[in-house]
């Protein structure tokens, strides 16, 4: 279970500066956090949710971690930027979570690093992050 307040470097922005969040609600298998210093009309949210479907060996879980940040767009109207990761796991047909961890690690390293680097690139200059931000292949 995550803490009600995420304020000890769990979340950082592109400049590697800590961003603090406070839990707003939990409903079943989902929870929502708000940035502690968000502006009322420009919400910045973290949402975590899990949905299971199927039964027996066909049972699957779809887990989502999502950030939504509303900003003042170029026309000064609210615009929302979203980023999320989805992990779809065949939980009914797994004896261990090793391969789920492997594919998640591959996604994170592709987005947050360059080649053989072991440094996390919060500035979004990792290969996958550049592809996502610029639309490049």
C-alpha cells in the first residue's frame, strides 16, 4: 500500500525536482493523488488502477499508473497532458512475476536511459522518452 503522502522523492519532474502528492481518494482497486501545491483550476493528478478479467488460467490483470497535468495552453485555455504506463499480466497463468518485472524494466530503461547508461534521465532524453515526446521512430 502506498503512503497517503508521496513526499520523499518518490516522484520527480524533468529537472529531477521532487513533486509532492497527497491521496485524494481510494475506491476499490483505484486511487487518486493530487499534487500538494497544485493550482485549483489546473489539477495535476496521479491515478493508479487495477482491473481483473477472466478466470482460471485465462485471468488477466490490467494495471495503470497515470499522470494528468492541466496547464494553460498557448491560447491560455486549459490543456491536459497525460502520460501512463499499462502492465497487462496473465495472472492466472503465471507461477512468478519475473517476466512481468522484466518487461516493465525494459520499458523504464528504454524511456529513462541511453544505451549502456545506468543513470536515470529525468530530463526525458532517454531513447524511448524522446520517441514519445517528439513522435519520432
